[in-house]
C-alpha cells in the first residue's frame, strides 16, 4: 500500500460521505485515479463497507452497557457468539482472555429493557453476566492511525 492509498483511507475514515470529486480535490488527484484506487482497495478487502452513523440517543437508545459473559458450563462447546448474534440490542461482541469469555456492548432504551435483555442473554447462551453501565462516552469509534510508511 502506497502513500496515496493511505491518504485515501484516512480521508474515507474521517468522512465516507464525501463525493469522489470532493475527495479528489482534497487529495489533489484526478477523480478517475481516485475512483480506481478506491475500487482496488474495496476489491482487496481493505475497505469493507460504508455506513451511516446514528445518533442513538435521538433514536431512543439512551442506556449503554458492557456485559461480561462467562459460560456456566465450560465443558460445553463455545457457541456463545453464534447464540447471541441474533440479539439486535447487542452492538459488539469481543472474545477475550480472562475470567469471562466474551464482552458485549449493548444499547437499550431504559433500565427495565436492560434487565430483560440480560435475562434473555443468560437464557439463550447459558452464561452468567456482569454488567457495567456506561455513564458517558468521551470518544468512540476512532479509526486507527494509518502509518505513512506502512509500519506499525
């Protein structure tokens, strides 16, 4: 990946809604070159998609929590992620090393919704839960800085 590809990725990470023309002007490259580069980054799997960012508070999702999941029977197959994947309130799921096996981030409207969600997760996945309610989010969803020389 060369310097132009890295600059393209940085620009798209900060504003994926910009038009090809706007990006080409910002990056000082012809639109046709930019379009070809973006298509190549997409076909290589470097760019995996584009999405809208939703204001969850305005959408009624005012309560967020991190929930640690620990299997009740560690001898069972590890299928927790598959079992909970259909649950729409779960935004993210991470497999972790430590006491728990997974940590999920959830978004709901109010405390009673969280209580019902936790009961559903415990029932579906046969896990115990430990919950930390998120009070505020100083920042989230930042893209990693893409080094200019390609080294980490």
